[in-house]
């Protein structure tokens, strides 16, 4: 048996554990945001992003950090989290998070505008129409009229979806950059949130 095989298997397990940890963090974002809604949203966002960025800061190489990449990262992380945390405070959380999770549909629909060679086909449009219609039905079923309608929260949840989908698509245009750069995105976005 080759000595490379146990090392490769160990490396694969490590990657799997990291991926599962990332999924757990992503899945718990809204729940934790709601649990901590007594904190001001910018303080919560800034603290979390600075902490997350600090964990990976040792791997960031500043000389490789292009200003356009950093600006896009701050747009994505700062804009998304601000819109999401405000939406969760202003609208019913289940509906707000449902609207927030329209970002995968938006990636499909917006791909031709951002990434060359990715045409939208009829099946993509049909899926998007079904997804948007389902979200609209679920969200509007709880509205009891203008006084009880949390339109600002819903608008912010949709804005979060737009920010995350456009951020994801625009990173394709910038070419390759090290994944450790995300730590710099977190640090700058967190510092900006704390300053605000």
C-alpha cells in the first residue's frame, strides 16, 4: 500500500469536516441572527465578520489583494449581511429567510448578464417562475393588509438575495483569487460595520 493513500484519505476527511462545518454555520445564520436580535445589527455583523476574518487572517497575502476584488468582497459580505439581519428584524423570519433564499434562482436567471457562455434555457425560466411564484404565494398569504404588511423587511430580504447572487456571479468575472482572500473581505466588512 502506497504511503500517499493514507495521507490523501486523511486530507479528504479534513476537507469533508471543513465542508460540513461550513454548511452548519451557513444553515444556522438566520437562527443565530434571530437569537441575537437584541444586539444592534451592525455590532452583531461586525463582531461576527471580524472574528471570522481573524481566524483566516494568517493566510492572507496583502500583496495579492487587488482593490477590485476587495471592493466586490465588501459589497457581498457587508451588503448581504446588513440586508439579511435587518430583514429578519422587520419581517416575519420564516418569510424573510424564504425570500433571502431566492439567491440560487437569481443566479440562474442573472447568469447570462454576468457570465458569458451561460444562456438561460426555457427550463431555467420555468423553474424560476415556479420558484418566484411559490415564494410570492407563501409570503403574501400572511399579509392582512397594509398595516400588518412588513414590506420593508421583505424588500431587504430580496435585496439580500440580489446582493448575494450578483456577488457570486461577479466573482466569476474577476478570475482566480486565493480563497484566503475571503478573510480579508470579512475583516474589512466587519471593521466597516463596527465603524458604522
